């Protein structure tokens, strides 16, 4: 009876002109059983599972950082190759996110979520069993591919479960807080597991979590996909953009060894540029592009993704460089290093609620700019590190400030990057946001490693001791990270439209309108 009264009221509203047409932004779910959005209890369960899946993929961005010296020793890594354990994950993660998002839209988001969880869990198991450096790097890349399938599917399901407005704003606030927390929790978890159980368990940890999520997903997560007569893909776009990114990162990582002006470096950078141009040409001509370029006509979407890239390039790289400084210069163990990062993690969690409130009550654009200013300032503060430094004197302050910045930056970036996106592009927009952040981190780590290595060699050549030369290299890398974070401030002020992001963060709830039953 309540349903009949609700339908009757809706009809009367339309007759009176209150509702002229259904809202076309992403606020709907097509379920496999022909229903609409799940009931509140089931929706909460689904959201919890999706957050856990997301958290797992973010934790793995940094969980290997503190274990790098141990892994390098056990598997006989060359020092210059250790960064590939971080870069391989970030590169495949970011490189395939757009393809994962489009596949989720067309094949079914829950289905792709489960495929991604299976790949991620299997690759984690294999990584823990690795006995050679090459095999472990390949498995880290496969982990990244699995994460690239999981993440856009999970986020687009969240977008479809919650209407744009107060409900989605709250969900994305939690989502952003988890992202801000996950990177630093990964460092702590890596330290604990490496110290007390063994480095292999930083990978084995994912297996039972992934298996549980796989078992629960069909029971609590609704299926949704686009209704389309034909399923079209863009394999040439996927190959060209992923190839461009792989070649670019490889060129940057090898430049300190072979020289920035060497034929190899110039040739690889030229090839990366050519592949990028090919990608843009392909995207303008194919029927179903991997990345619909008109998305960038939404200024706030474009600006938020640019800020997301700079956020990944600054903060994720800061974790990488800070971890190396603590272990290689200060001599911290994996556990001590992980505990040190608690300052940033706890701060991020503590300020997440305030950030969400400010996004809703004031200006999401301003909160985004303040967050990036804090990240940049915190990292630049860390450039004062010394070879004889200590946590409380050199790192506690920068960690606190940068951690606060992540709480203020992640949430409005998540909201702005999805503001006004239609249901048709839900998965692509989700993939684009995470692509920006993960590629920022992968490229940032590659650039920072190259800068640190180049300056280290210069200082050694001029007679500096090992610790002093390492510290000098890390200082230069931190300057790059910090300035990268500050560049996001003018990007935010110029590109992010206050009205657009304010509408996405609005407190008024929009009506849920189910899209055709039985399409799942």
C-alpha cells in the first residue's frame, strides 16, 4: 500500500509540474533481478564490502615500501630495480583503470568486481611465493591489473547506489577518508608483517580478504551495467595509452644510469610522446572511446583529475622517499618506519570528519586548495632533513601537516571528479579519477627516484659520505614532491568551478529513479 501511495504521489507531482523528467546523473542501479537500488541494510553491507575492496588496493600501493630492503636482500635485487616493486603496481594499476571502468559499464560492475578480486588475490598469493626478483615484479604488475579492474567497478557501484547530493556526499566522504588513510596504513602494516612474520605475508594478507569478498559479493552487491545493443571496446586506445605510460616511466627510471641526453633516453621519451598522440587520435575517431574526451569539457571533472594526479605525484611519492630516508639514513627497522607513519595516518583519520563537514557547509573548492597547500607545505618542511636527524626533530611536523592535507584533499577531489557525470560514463569517470591518482604516484616515484639517484651520484663524486649523499638526494626529491603539491593550488582555483562542485556536495537529496528492470 505504501508503494501504491508513493507511486500515486509521484504521478500527482508530475501533473502539477514538480517533476518534469527523471534526473539523468548517476543515481540509479540496474540490478540483476530487475529491482532498483538495494534496501538500506543491504546497501550498507554492499558499501562496507566495496570499501574493504578499495582499501585493500590502496594499502598495496605502499605496503611493500618498508619491506624493500628485506626483499632486496632475500631475492638479490639490484638497488636500482627495487623501485619497480612500487612502480610496476602503480603503472598497471593506473594504465588499465580506464579499460577496467569501460568493461565494468558494459559487462556488469559486480561481475568485473569479482573478476578483479580473483586476479588480485591470485597474484598476491603468487607474489608471496616468489623466489626471484623478476617473477615478483611481474606479479606486482598483475596485482596492479587486478586492482585496476576492482576499483572502477567498486566506485561506479557506489555512485549508482547513492543519489547525487547528501547521501553520495557522505559515501564519497568515507571513500575519500579510506583513500587518505590507506596509503599510510599500508606502510604500518608492511612494517608489522615484515618484522614479526615475514615479508611474504604483506602479499598473503590479501588472499583471505579477497576470498571473503568474492564469496560475499553475489549476496550483497547489486549488479548494474549500461543497457546497450552492442558492446563496443577500444583495444587500440588501451594499448597505446598503457604503452605510452610504461615507456615513459621506464625512460625516466633508466635516465640516471644511461644519461638524460643519451640516445636511449631521448628515443624512449619520443616513443612515449608518439604513443600518447596516437591515443588521442584514436579516442577522437573510435565509436566507443576508452576515454570520452568530452568528459574534459566538464571543467570541474578535468580540474579535479588534474589535482588528483598532482596529489598522487606528491603524497604517494613522499611516502616512498620518506620511507627510504628513515631506513637507509636513520637506520630504522621496517616496524619502526611503519610506526613513524602513524603520525600521518592518525592525523588523516582525525581530520576526515572535519573535511567532510567543510565540503558540505563551506566550499569544496576551497577545501581542496587548502588540502593541497598543506600537503605541499608539509613535504617542503621535510626538505630540512639531515643525516643525523630524528623522527621528532625532522619528520613529526611534516607528517602531521601532510596527513592533515590528505584529509582535506582526497574528499573534495573524489566529489569533484564525479560531479555531473552521467550514468553512461559512471565506470569511465571512476576509472579516470583513480587513473589520475595512481599514475601520479607511479610517475612521481619514478621521477623522484631519478632525481635522488642523480644528485646522490653528484655528491659522491664531490667527496660526500654515503649518508650525506643519500640525504642530499632525498632532499632534492622532496623539493620536487613539495612543489608538485603546490602546483595543484592554481590548478584548483582556475579549473574547478565552485558552483559545479558545490552542487555535487549539496545537502539536498535527489530522487532515485530505477532504470529499466531486467537489464542485468
